[in-house]
């Protein structure tokens, strides 16, 4: 337990310093995308989320984003909406698949010009991970997502989106599949120290919730509550966080 505790109490100044960058930073300059993400992550009714998605598509052509950035923004919105469709009840599997196919075509369109490789790798890995989420029988997509994540990590560890994707895979994969909660926590902590001031709100949410879930798995209940509550202040629609907090607060009762 002493080793585990030291991971959360580690002096942040001792973490290996590296300059972090964000190839997806342009998304934060699109207000309609920021609003759409908030509605997805706050788990608003499907009609509200779909209206926000349609508004985003309507406003994209008149935005200050380049043509390539517009294609990537729509592809990113498609992946978020498709994931939302797989988590809502009843599931909207056909709609999720349609959006994923369109996201792949948008990625191809964006790739016709020179494209920042970490952006392409993380988007493709995300698309494949949702295909696997839709059907665990689609093993090839799960394997592809893992390989793309590992390749991105090997080549671009300074990218915020890459480090988040790697940390989340380490956190949620089973040990036999390469999961490592302590290593995941270390990566999340590095991001908090080195990149927190330049992260988009949805990435901050992923970081804080990741730290909280890692601490929970490691038995660090007080810290888990602290970080999960911080994540919930950003977006309140994650049922996994609600369930985790309910369990942690129940353990505190005499």
C-alpha cells in the first residue's frame, strides 16, 4: 500500500518534464462543437443532442476553421454521437454505425491534404474502439484500436490526446490485455502537472475522471472522491462516475 500511496502523493516536480502539445486544439475555437460536447457528456435527451449536432453541421461552413479542420470536427462529433447512441436506451445501433462510416470517410477527406499524424491515429483508434463497443464479436476492430493507440504512443507521447488514450487503455484494459492501473495513474498525473492549463474541457474531464477511477481501483478512496467530484463539476452525465461515487460514499458511512 505504501508504494500505491506514493503514486498519488508523488511530488509533481519529480515527474519527467516534456512539452505537451494538442493537435486537436482547434476544436475549442468552435463554440457550437463545445456546446455539442457538453450536451453529450451531460447525457441530455437524445432530441436535444441531435438538435445540437445539426446546429454544429449548419454552422461549420461559416466558421473560421479550414476545410480540413471542418471535416475533422464533424468526424469527431460523429464519434461522440455514435458512442452516445450505444450508451442510450434503447440503443441506436444502426445510427451509430452510419455515423462511424461517415466519420471514416471524413477522415479520408481530411487526409487528402497533409494531416497531423497524431490526429489521424487517435481518430481512427477512436472509431475502431466504438465499432468494438457496438459488438465485442468484432475482435479485429478491438485489436486495431489497441495497435493504433500503441503506435501513436510510441511515436507521439507528447500529444495530449495520445497520452489520454494510452492512459485510459491502461486503466480499463484487463491485466491480460495490458492493463496497468498504476502506470495509468502516473500518465494522468503527468498530464495534470504538465498540460492542465492547455487542455480542452472534455480532456480535463477525461483526466480527472481517470485519476479518480484509478485511485478507486487502488483503494485510495478519499482521493478518488476528490477527483471524481472535480470531473463531475465539468460534466455531470457519466453514470459510471455516479455509481462509483455512490459506492465510495457508502463505504464512508459507519
